């Protein structure tokens, strides 16, 4: 587990023996289930430790651990095999986490992981962000909305911002094209009640490329007509 341990230390995170045991379980279960369900293209041990686990934990550079520990409500949209949500929950067990995923087989895996790791206050939902954003139980109910490798920013903000309460934030994990994506999303962010706070570069141990955390404040309520119906934000992003 050295790549994860040392990489986490560079992010000012000291992982406990219990947390490391949970990550070990996650890796083994991911590799096992991936043989049947094709959850991820990355299955080698170091690749999973760095590109999935450590990359997820890099969100803690902008997510206040004290806020998460005290029960902040967080939704991970398009979580896939549970990233970044599951690693964050392992390190910050006090957070109230919703894992939203549109692919049924991945939802089955996610529920298995929640049960296997005996995680509490985690809800796994099979659905789409466009639908969730129009449901009173989820619309503008979250302190943080997160996403990793889901869509480009003009569409992504329409998935995330309707779920965030006024005063909350969205966080998107992006690659080297982050600045250009954010620029293309300026109009969409403003329309949906957001305001860009920061693009933070993140250097991860074992990765040559620079990653970015894009943080957007929710400064005003999202107009009722957003998000639009499933598929529309990606086909016709707000520009």
C-alpha cells in the first residue's frame, strides 16, 4: 500500500490501519467484480491505488474535513465504481454520502461495497442527475456535489448545481484542459446560480499529468426549468 500511504501523506492525510484495511478490501473486490462487470479499465494494484484511491482523496485539498466529519451532506454524481465517494467516506466516516449511478450493474457493486465495508449513512441510488435535480428530496439539498470523469463542464454544471443548496459548493475533478472547460462553462455556471471559486492544481505521486480541482460556489437558486430532461444537457449544453 506504499503508493497510497506516501501519496496521501503528500496531501497531508495520515491513513490509519483500519482505513488501509478498507482500501485493501476495496482493491480486492474491485478486481474480483471487474472480471464479471467491467467496472474499470484500471485494475493493476498501483494503478488503482494512485489513479482511483489517491486521486479521490485529493478532493480533501478543497473539502473541509471538519465539515465532512460533522455530517455534511455530499452527493457523488456518476460515481461509477465509487470514485471519489467511497475513498472519501473511508477517510471521513462522518459524512452523509449519496452515490448516484445510472448503470444498474455498478449500482449492484456499490451496494455490495457499502455492505462489505459496513459503511453507515450511505445511500446508493440508481438514477440520473437530471431526474434527481428535479426531485424535492434532492434538489438543492446537498452541501457538496462531486463528479469525476462524468462530462465536460458546460454539461456537468447542469448535473451538479441543481443538487447543491445555496451556500454549498460543487467540486469537479478535471485534467489538464480544466481552464478551457471552465471558460466554456461560464454562461452555464452563471445561469444555474454558480460562481467559480478556484481551479486548484493537484500533483499526485506516480502521475506525470497535472490534475485540477474545480470548485464552484452556489450563490443563487437554480431556475426551476433546470436541469432539463435526461440527455439534453450533454446534447445541448448551456453556452
